C-alpha cells in the first residue's frame, strides 16, 4: 500500500499550494472587514 504523498504530482502540489493561498487571502479579507466594522461601530457609539 503506497502512501498518499508518494502519488502526488507537481500539478497536485501546485493546486494544494494555490488552495492554501486562496484560503489565506480569504482569511485576511474577513479580518480586515471585521476590524473596519469594529472601528466604525466604536466610532459611532462615542459620538453623542
């Protein structure tokens, strides 16, 4: 029984790296949007 890693091709590895990259960019976008919403809400609650 051969392992999963020994059957990977260069194309498979490229797709895995690209998928992880896209997931990372998605997390960054969600984080930036969350920070902006948090700051806007805090700014709105301080103003009388």
